[in-house]
C-alpha cells in the first residue's frame, strides 16, 4: 500500500509542529524517519495512524483518506508507539489474544502462536508483561503491531532498550517483514538506519529538509557540501591550492595529501585537476569522500 502525505500541518496552540509536510512511501519501502527531539516525527506518525487529527492537508493510504473517525482504515495499519503502552498485569499470550480480538481475527490462538514465534517471545509467553525486561516488552509491542498482518507498519523507536543481540534480531525481523509492507521507522540510531532502510526522510522544526537514499545523503546532495581527498606526487603551493574556486575548507593530512571541502553544490574535482596540470603535479588520488549519516543529520538539523 502507498502512503501519500500532502501538505500536512499541525499546531499546538501557537506552536507549529508540522509545516505543510509532503512525501510518499510506496509498497515494499522501508523508510527511516529521522529528526531531533521535538521535530514533529511522533506527531506525523500519530496523524498517519488516525490517532491524531491534522490541522491541514491530507493523508491517504491506497487512495483512502486517513481520519480519526475512519476506524476501518486502521485494520490496514500496525503501530508501535514510542512509549509502548502495555497492560502489565496481563500475561503475554493473554494480551496478544485480546489484541487479536480487537481486530476480530479468526483462529486467534494460531495467530498469537505465530507472533510469539516470529518475535522471539516463546520463552516469555507464559509470563506477565510486568515481569518482562524492557527488551522483551518491545517485542510484545511489535507482536501486537503485526498480529493482524497490516499492509502499513509505523514503528516509533522500536529498538529502544534492546541489547546488541536483540537489536540485530529485531532489525532482521523488520527487514524481513518489510518486503511486502510499507514500513516507516523512527529512530535516533544511525547504524540502524544504514543497516535496514532503503530511504531516509529527515524532518527539522516541522519541515522536511531531506528525502532520498542513504547514498544521496552521504554524498552531500542535501547538505550542499562536497568533501574530496587529494594526493599529489609532491607538495603543492599551499596558498595557491587554498585559492581554488569553491574550496571553503582544506585540511593537510600529510605533505602531499589534503582533504578539501566545498560549502555549496560545486564539484571541486575539475578545478583541482586543472590546478594539478597548471602546476605540473601528478594526481595520485582525487576521490569524493562520503560523509557519515550522523554528520549529515547534524548539518541538516543544527
């Protein structure tokens, strides 16, 4: 199913949480939704699930408009909220059977057993939720989001509190189930985004500041910055090198090796090549460097 978000806005009194946000997510896409605290991530996720009403714009799932009063569309959506509210006095299987009942599922027990197996809750299924570790509570939250086999999955910080082994297991689970679902995942863990997401949307102060593949983000397409590794066969005239058009910052790594950075969307490589020819230098290395996703995030949201 395709999610279409068109010019969605949301106000909390005089504060604008979302400012005409627009983008689409297609079937089979696993999109990382990133932003600093207070950027509007959770607000938009709540609006997509129909839990919260927007103050402008529309959201459609396969052409059907998402509204707080449209209860039927929620059967297509699985949602794991950030705080993962659970009934701690219930047993794991008891709770999942209750959730299955909300969706009026046939063969509730079979569905529950399948979710228990899928989310790694087999050893904990006869325990009360209140007795579980935070990591296993997250698994229960994932199980309830998946139990009705939704076409759209909205996960707000799904790996909070998991140890490294659990983290890898949940990542693989999310990656596996995303092949035939539309998945939107919010997280602050950049390694997680790089490991499982095919695309990244970054929001800051209610505005979308980047939307593209991880490769596009790391090569500086959205930060309008390029970093180039340069190695000559001998030491160049440093003053002349620094005056190359477009270079805003340069770092000398060794007598003949430099890291040059442009502050706008200018490709430095042709100018550097011309500099080498004009100064009778041999270029041993001229390579565009990828930025880390964390650095890109910081550049876009500071």
